[in-house]
């Protein structure tokens, strides 16, 4: 079965996951993590993509980003992916593929899932057992949102600005949001939708998205449409 093209529409937040091939490590040192951040920053600006949140893990990374053009996100990911692989292979004296195929991504409904997706991304290191709290992990955007540092890569989404009238209020509200955590159902929905490429949101949101693209945005029953049996003529 032919794989579906990626679902990418301008003006909508996209949750992106890129994994190392066979779950292999894609970072070997702090220099590697910084190289990835620098490449993301350079190419997000070049291709007009706003990165709202990120986390770089040992063998994968997550982004929450809004492209301003239909091709912005795939162009950014292609440029970053190719340049990082060349850099990593040279530095590690290795050859061959680094990524587990194409990056995975999908659109999420802003009002329903954007803040939850940010918390989900921040809490990756905590779920993996490599950080006690989100604020303890260096390679994510969490520190920017709780006032621990300024991160030039991050472009806050308007929903974040709505968390409070002052920087302190926004930082406190966001820290509390992450501390509260993400439900198991939200976590599963955010993971599965990105890996499978189906839009994540309420039925009306998904229906409206489908009108913008010929690419299917939600899972439908495979196979031919059912045959409607006609009543015999009387």
C-alpha cells in the first residue's frame, strides 16, 4: 500500500517526531545537541517556521511548530536532517543512515491540544527517567517558558501569551500546567496521531481540515465502499 503524503498545512501547529534508525543514539555529546539546535534555528528562520516547543532526547526529538507556507516544514526538516547527518557521520567516523525513515508529524487542534502538546514534550525526559523535573533537563524549551533562560529558537504561540498579563504570571501558569502533567489519554493521542499522521482534534476541526486538502486527514475504513443492497421490485 502506498504511504500517504505528509499532512502539512500553513498556519496550523504540527507535532513532529524524528527518531534514530533502530532507536540508535543521534547525539553523542553536548556539542551534537547544540549543533541540532543551531540547525533548527537557522532553517526555521529560512523556511518561515515558528518553533513553539522542542525536546532533544538521546535517540529522537520532538518539535511543536507552525509553518507559514505549505512546504515550509518539510523543507526545514529536510535541510536540518541532511546537514545533521553529514555532521554526525563525520564527527563519529561513521557512514550510512541515521534516521528511522521520514519524520512523523500531524496537525493538532490549537485550542484543545497545543498546551497539552507543549507539556507532553517538556515531560519526555521525566517519563524516560533521565530528569526528576522538566526544569532539570537542559535540551528542551521548558526553561524558556518558566523564565530560567531566553531561547532564541522559541517563538511562543499566542495561547502562551494568554496565560497571564505579565511575564511572571505566564511563567508561573505554565510551570503549574506542566507540573499538573498530561493525562494518559492525551499522551497516547498525541503520540499515536503524530506517528500515524492523522489530524488530532474534535470532529468539527477534522472535518474543516479535510476541506482544505485532498489528502485524508483521519483514519477511514479500508477497502471498497460497502455495496448497498437494493430492495427487490414489487
